[in-house]
C-alpha cells in the first residue's frame, strides 16, 4: 500500500467517502454502502465513526472489513445513504459493485467496492472504542473503529474539489441521516431544528445555479424526508 500521504491523504483532515461492507441474511451476502467521514491516524491507519444503530456499524462489528470508496459524483452519496425512500429504489444497484477477494486467518473474504470509485482503500478493523458525539444538532452514540489498510486500488488521479453547491448537498445528506435518528427517538425539537437547516441548504443550492449532481442529490434528500 505505501504511505497514505502518497495518496494525498493527510492527518487531521476529514475525508468524505462511501464505505462498503458485507451484510449477511439467511446465508446470503449482499453489499451495503453508506456515506462516511474518515481521518488518517498515521501511515497505515485510519479511523471511522459510524453511528451505533446503522448497518455499517453492525457489519464492521460482525465481519471486520470495509472498503473506502473515493467518489467524484455527489449524487452517489445520496444514493448510498438514503436507501428505501421509494418503490424500486434501494441505494446503489448491485451491478455497480465489484469484489476484492481477501484471505485472513484461513478464511476467504469478499469485500465489496464500487465501480465508480477513482480510488479504493480496503481495511480491516484492529480496534474499537465507544464514543459520544455532541454538536449543535444533538448527541449521538457511535463507535470509533481503527482501521488498518490491507490493500488499495487507484484507478486514476483525481483532484476533485467540490464546489459550494456540492458541499452543501453533502451536508444535507448527512443531516438527513440525523433527521431519521431524531424521528426514531421522537425528538420533535431536534427534528425541527435539523429540518430547518436542511431547507436552508436547499435554498442556497438552488441559488448557486444548475449543478446537476447537487440537484439530483437534494431531490433524493427531499424524497427521503417525505417518507420519514
């Protein structure tokens, strides 16, 4: 793999990726992908902090492997994070996945990753810590997973810098997942606060012009909120 800094990843920066894990149900395996922030610990270690009530958290606890997909199109973050919002839509289509075969302690593992990724980093869990995250949008219980890099694929160079509309679309996606938690916890005050912030972002995105990827992302966010 080499030094993570060789891939343009630096300590104390937060990078937004799509994290793909394996889910198992009734002896069948299927991929799950969600938007996730990652940060670099050192040359070969990263950390990730999924909420405790998510599929990503469950899969990391159970199967201990993940792929970190670096994606250019912001609408894919919405597809991955806002699943089951309407009939016929269930996140990223199965045909958009490939698999990395990895043998560990005598067991063969298949780690899903995305065809659209310009770079993929495959990791195994080496440590975990329970944490409580608090910000102006409330308190969330999460697990900080320490990840060791086991392999990587870099398909091309990418120096993608999201413009402001795309950055706000990403923030809207993240807030929408918090909105679901507020609804499940019957926290109407927090729900109203988050919804108001999302609507502010929607207004700003539409004012910035016709960024097709950002507009597709916020349309998915709107559909997601309607069915909460």
